[in-house]
């Protein structure tokens, strides 16, 4: 069975500082990994995905994520946080070797302050 | 801008009423999904469809039902609403390509009194 964990309910960072939102996963094969963001009173928006190839994936709004197979992690990063980045962030995983659907993490609230 | 639309955005309704939450997408996507989102943020898959006349229950047991008569339309119905149904409901769609991301609507926030 596949699973994904986001160990932090909330991450606080000052504007201009780098940010990291953590995600670890468990699948039987090679994973497809995704990050989504949810702003208040909105649905989720796709940020980036890892399917294969380069371990560093770049996405929307200056975000990037690094796939680390040995640590089964896919942490979301941004070099310089903005107050407007404050939102809920969801990591998701799918095992392409099975007929499974996408599994979401429990979400991490990012709070960026001035 | 989203090409997947949910109506209504907000709904307050009394116990026992029948309600239908609408979801439509203009992208021609084969796959559509309904998620229930807790106040604590976690997403639970309650229904999905891989095409017309195909519907399946998701991971979370739900008293709701869905239909998929047209590709673009995936309504969710509660025959008799209860306070325990109070939640945010998110509709999503994607193509048949396995690594395609989901496109989400803006959700319906349902309150049952």
C-alpha cells in the first residue's frame, strides 16, 4: 500500500528566508510525486511533479522540490519566502505500478510573516 | 483560472433535505473525483469516475451518490442531509494519462443544521 507523510502541521518562516515543507512517502515501486497548494476558500492548485529524470524539479511561483530515493523524501523548497506563499501545502503520491489512485498527505500550513 | 466549476460555493441546509452538489469541467477530462475535506484539512476520496456511466466509491465511506451521464458533468447527491455531512466538498478532474495532475474546483462548503 502507498502512503505519504507530512510530519509538520505548520511551518513558520520570515519573509525573505528560505522555506522547506517536508514530505516522505512509501510505495512498492518508483513513485509519481506531486505538490499542491490550497489558498483560503479555494481548491487545490498543482505546483509541480516528479515522474522520472532530474531529482530537482522546478514548479510554479518559484517553488522546487528534490526527490531523494534513498530517504524516500520529496521536500518542497523555495529560496526566498513571500507573505503571499502563506497557504496549505499537500504532498501526494501514486504508485504507477499499480492501479492505485493518488494518495494525499495531511497537509502543512505555511505561515510567512514580515 | 479554473476550468472546473462547482456550484453552489456555500450551502446551508436543514437536516433531512436532499441536495445535489454540481461539478462541471470544460477540459474533456475522462477522470473525475469527489473529495471531502475535513476542517483539519485532510482530504478523503469519496467517489470517482473514469468515464461516462462509470462510477466507484472511494476510500472513505460516504452516504452520498454520484452519476456520470455526460463526460463534463459529475454531480454528487445526498438524499437526506445530516449534520455529520457538514464539510467542504472538492471536485477534481484529470486526463487519462497516468501522471497528469488533478485540476480542482473551488469547492462547496456545506453546512447542515
